């Protein structure tokens, strides 16, 4: 038992000694390990310090470089600002100098302007003083002296002045006449105002005024459709039992008239029916045009014409000039030209053909620019009509020189057909009023004894009192009457003013 306790005690001592030895061993190992970590930590700290110092040095170096660059930029900017300031100062000095010069120039101009005004006032005062002295010496005022001088000059040079006036009028007469003929012939042939109401309107009779409302339609749809499809204006006014169709194109006007008459007879008036009636009217008018052209060519004896040219001849059936039907006028000219050519031994075929086609341009002159002669020449050239015919027809208004005897015949036949009694319509009231107004204009001047309008108002003869109107006064009076006619009257063509001054002396021998 004692041995067991001893062994136990020894065991406990051994355990205790082992524990103490283990503790010291762990302490020694821990110290060694701790020494190793502290060394690493120290090395890391030293490395970090070295890197921080290197980074700091690099940053400082970079900062220094940036600072140096900034200073350089700043110096450059300061230098630029300095140069700009120098330039601005130089410009300011230049502008100041220029302003000073302008001020000096302005002052000089003001001074000179004042001097000029002063000189003008002095000159005007001197002129007025001279005028007063002259008026005092002459015993006449300025206006009186001027009037006396003009009277003396007129009396002394009366014949010279009259001759010069006549000479000037003769020099300008031919050129003015050509220009006037060109302008007036084109305007009158196409849209003559004195007979526009007769040649640009057609009247359609209706059974009763109740139909007017149906022709107009609801909100005007029927009349709008009719106008849109025909290009013609339909006038529905207070005229009893009549509707007026107005338009410059005679063919369209005829189509509108036929369509409206068909609608009135049918009684059904609505847009669809209007379109059908207009198509029917177009066919009818085209047939009439073709028949009229063929009949005219057959009547004159002209063969071989292009069908399209025949169609244009037929369109003249619906064209009027001063109230005269152009197709009938063309037939008259063709027959007259043929008869004259036969009598004179000239080419009858060319004369008849040129006479029939001389106004062919009027078939489309409402649609094509130019005079009817120019349009006609282009048409005939297009359809291959021989040159002799074109040369014969183009001179009938003397726009072109006469190049053949047949051309002269066409001009003469055209004048005969147009000027024969009854060829060109004019109402009796308008005709008499125009002549009366013309005579009134002439008789309104002092010194006129009597006046007569002759040649259908194309000429007026004015008889003056010879003791009141001398030769120069007659020239002045003719010009004054012509000016007043131009200002106050409306007339086609031109009017010749003839002033007649006659002195008769009678003595008896006993």
C-alpha cells in the first residue's frame, strides 16, 4: 500500500514536472513564433514606409512639374493679354484720330453749308432786285413780259412753227401707225369691247321662270356642274324666260347652249344628266364643225386638205369678228379672190385656197398666244400647205410685205368683204350716238363753225372760222380735238381729224 502511494506520488510529481516542462516548452516556442511575426511585421512596415516615401517623392515631383506647366501657361496667357491690350490701345488711338478727323470734317461741312446757304440767299436777293429793276424799267411784271415775248415769238415764227409741227407729225406718223395697228388689230380681233356682249354671250329661252330654280339646283350644284364641265359661265338673273351663257370660246358656248336646251326639253336636270347632255352636245358640235369645214372646202373647190385642218375651218362657223361670221367671211374672200385672179390671169387655185385659209388663226386665237396671222402661218406650215398659199394669206393686214400678186388680191378681197354694207353689225342707236358724240367733241372748241362725222365715224371734218383760226391755230386745234377724242370716247381703230380753213374773197366787176 505504501508502495502504491509512493508510485502515485511519483506519478503526480511526474505529471506536474511534465506540465511544468510543457509550459516552458510552449512558452519558448511561442516566443520564437512571436519573434518571427514581429520581424515580418517590421519588414512590412519598413517596406510600406519606403513605398510611401517613394510615392510621396513622386507626387511631389509631379506636383512640381504641374506647377511649372501652370506657371508657363499663365505666362503665355499674360503675354497674349498684354499683346491684346496693346492692339486695343492702338485701335483706340486710331479710332480717336478718325473721330477727331470726322468731327473736323463735319464742322467744315456745316460751315461750308452755311456759306452756300448764305450765297444762295444773296444770289436770290440780287436776282429779285434785278427783276424788280427790270419790271420797273419795262413797266411790266414778269408774267406779263413772258406773255408778251411768247406772243411776239409766235407771231414772228408762226409759219416756221406750223411747218415744224407738221414735219414732226409726219416723221412719227408712220412708226406710230404701225405700232397702233399692231396693238389695236390684235386686241380688236380677239376681244373687241364695242360688240363683246353680242359675240361672247348666247341666250337660251325657257318656258317659264320656274325652271331657273331647277337649273340652279340645290345649293347651286346643277349650275356648278354645268360651268365646270363646259368652262362657260351661266348667268341666271331677272331676265324673264331667258338664261344667258357667257364665254369667250364660241365652241364651248355652243356646247353649253345645246346641252342646256336638251336638259330643258328633257326636264330631268341633275349632275349625271347634265354630264350626259354635255357629252351629247360635244358630239353634235364636232359633227357640225366637221360638216361646216367639208362644206366650205367643197364650196370653194379646194381639195386635199388635212382632216384636222378641215376641222379648224369648221370651227370658224362659231367665230365672229365685229359681228361678222368668220367662216362666211372666209368664203366671201375665197370667191372674190378667185374671181379677181381669173380676171387678171393669176393662179385661181392659190387665190381661192389662200382666201379660205387667210383667217384660219382665228379658230384658235382664244387659246394660243400671238396674232391670228402668226397663228395661221404656224398652222398651215404644220399641215404642209404650200408656201405660195402661206405667202398669199399672211399679208392681208399688211403685217408682212406683199410677196406675190395673189397676196395683193387676198388683201383687197378681205377689205371688200369686211367693208361691204351690212357685213359688220352695229346697233343703230350705238352707231348714231357715236357719231353724235364725235361731232359734239369737235364743236365744243372755240372757233369751230361746224363738224361732220363721215366714213362710219372713222373720220371727222371740222370747218373753222378763218377770221378766228389761222394756219398755226388749225394745227393746234386738230391736235387738241384728237387728244379730247382719245380721252373721252371709246371707239375701235383710229379716227382721222381733218380741220378745214377756207378763205373766200368776192368782188363784183361792174
